C-alpha cells in the first residue's frame, strides 16, 4: 500500500520526462533547420565556412556558385559533398560536378573548335561512368554520358581481337606451308 502511494504521484512526472526529452531534441533540430533554410533563402551562406554547414546548405551554396559562374568554387563544394560519408546528396553532387565539366566544354565550342576542352569532356565522362557504376539505372547520367561521347567518341580496342590482322602488320613465318621452326 505504501509503495502504491509513493509511485502514484511520480508516475506522471516520469512519463512526462520521458516524453519531454525527445520532444525538446526535435524542437531544437526543427529550429536549427528553420534557421539554415532562412539563411539559404536570403543568400547569407557566403561568410560561413564549408565544414560548418549541413549538407543541404552546402549543396545550396554549390548551386548558387555554379549559377553565378564560379565553377571552381562550385566544384570544390561538390567535391566536399561527395567526400562526406553518409551524405544523401553525394550522388547529386557528383552528377552536378560532371555536368559543370560538360557544360564548360560545350560552351567553349567543344573539342572541334577548342582542343583544350578535351580534358573537360574526359572528366565529365569519368564522372558519369562513376555514377553509372553505382547506379546503372541513372538515366540522366546515361544521357549526359552519351552527349559527352558524341563530343569525343572512343575507339573500340576490341575490334581487332580474333578478326583479321591489323593493317600493315607483319606475317609470322609459321604461316608458311611445310615449314617448321625447329620442332621435332
């Protein structure tokens, strides 16, 4: 009887404490997210160091830098997003970085008019292939890889395997009839 009397007044307080702690944490996270959203919408991310930003803010900053034409800054931010473990935006950052390379090559006229764009196209192809290795069903990456391959087509190394000898190749002396190379 005495135990029941001691437990009854404390039971609601214990339940309230168990519920209040997670609710307080959720309220704090919501307040922090709201603060970052306000900074993103107002464009106030400029003075904040990249390592102090959550992935969402860093992704917004990278997109903002890309839109302003600061490709090196955008590529740096995208690279940082790719390197973060457990980041839900890593795939999007890799795609955007490869797309920056491809857009820069196309805007310069492509390899036909400016041979210095060849490394940009190659970097774009490498980025899209990396994405397709992790997700073969990524149709955006497939489409852009196809565009990059149209700019700089790749030669098939498998063409001459098992077929005719390459043009201008020497014939081996073993193809002569009735001649052996010292075999018993």
